[in-house]
C-alpha cells in the first residue's frame, strides 16, 4: 500500500487552510520565502488592526504498515527553537481523501524528545502521550493566544520573516493572520519566486 507523497499532502493541506480563511472572508495572499520576501508582505494591510498572529507548519505525510510519520533530527531541533511552529500531521491515506485534508490533520508542538517515527498511538491526552489539536481547536487557540506568536509591531513581522528565511531549508510554511484587517499571508518555501514584476498581482498595491 502506498499513501500520497509529502508534496501532495502539503498542497492539499495548505489549500484547505487557505479555503478555511477564504470562507471566513479573509483576503489570502501567498508569497515565496525568498531573500526578497520582505518586499512581498503587505505590512500596512496587516497592521490595520491591533495585532497579528503568526504560526509555522511543518507538513508530514503518513506512511503505512503500521501507520507512522517520519521525523528528521535536524528539522526537529530547529523547530524546537520556536514555540509557535508545529508539526502538521496528515491522516490522508488516499487521493480520494484530499478534500478532507483539514479534517484529517493533527497539529502538535515539537516539545518532545526526537524520535525517527511518530505513531498515531503516540498522540493523545493520556500521561506520556503527545498532546495535539485538530484544526478547529487550533484556530480557537490561535485567536485566544494559546497557540502561535502574537505580534504587536511591524518590526516583529520582519523578525519572523528573518526566522522564516533561516528555516527555509526545513520546509516550514509561515502564516500571518490579521483578524481585524481580515488578511492572511502565507510565506512558503514551496512557492516559486517569480520575480518582482509579479508583486502587484497579489491583490495589494504599494
């Protein structure tokens, strides 16, 4: 049995997250994580309101027989430096389930000792298990400051973008969520940098 590959899972999951915010009437912007990333992010639009939430996701596909997620040592230790970056553990087992990618997602902090394989039975609320959240609970926690990093100033956005660039090789997506401005910016190493000429196609000017 072969489950969908990691690139497919990343695409389906990120698209589902974008659709979620789109359904909540956010303007969703996707930009490449490149050396020019700061020039792509609409700071003025993000800070219409009082605060911006940021979180990072490292997508993981499921492997079969028995089911597990494969972790990487260097990636895990990089993620542990930031308490607002999470594993996005996909439960998708077939292409037919791609529309349910968000419902089959489990998010967990990398605050546990490294192991090469993480099994679904390792997750739970019992002692010794790794705590996790489903998407609905994660979003609620994001807005109540249980999850993510709450930014107050544009300078902190630049700091987060610097961290994103440092983590580009770890293939971590960053999401900036501005609830009052109704804007979400996804900064992704999976998106190609098509050049400054495309900047104004993002839906913002200036």
